[in-house]
């Protein structure tokens, strides 16, 4: 059985391991020493939420949803900031099920639209399309990192 379980600070050791695995695999630069501080706003719910993706009551991945607000979508929206399923558990529909469960969680949080970004050529794009995400070809996501 696949389920989402909201993470708490007690989950930090396992959560850190999964986040680090994802960042190494996807070549996302990160400083593990800052992870506790970075995760606090998701763990306490102020900036979003983070859940373990569990298969048979064991964490096999995680999904982080970060809040925003959109006039276009009529209120609170959110980005799937990160979704990760450990390689040994891929290809079994766990990611698709987790995204369907995320829809339910997001609705209870008052989220009106969920967004995500995916690298060009990433095969996960097909999964995202199957669960209802669509490309907004008219738009291009642009980012501007700000120095701390």
C-alpha cells in the first residue's frame, strides 16, 4: 500500500538521507549542514509541507510542496519543489500514486493549482502528464537567485 505521511522533526535522519540521495542523483548542489534549517518551514507548515512517500509503511521517497499565491488561479497555489522515489522502488507506480495522494492533500490545504518543473528530456515528464500536469508552452519559467 502506498501512502503519504507528513514528516516531523523526528523524521530528520531518514529525510536527510533521502534528500541527500536525490540531490546527489540529480546533481543538485546542497549543503547538508543547512538541511535542518531549510526544512523547518516545511515541517512546521508555514511555507508548505513535506511528506514521506511510504510503501507498506516504510519510507521509499518524499515529496515537498511549497506554497505560493496566484491571481490567475484564484488563490493559494503550490510548487512540487521536490519529489523523489528511491531507485529500487521505481517503475511500480509509486510516483503516480503519490502524486494522486498529493492532490488530495493539496485540496485540504486550500491549494487551487499545483505546478512543477521538469528538465527537458526527463522521462518523468510522461508520468507528470499521465497524472494531469500539462506544459504551459506559452510560458517559460525563469529564476533569479538572490544572495542571502
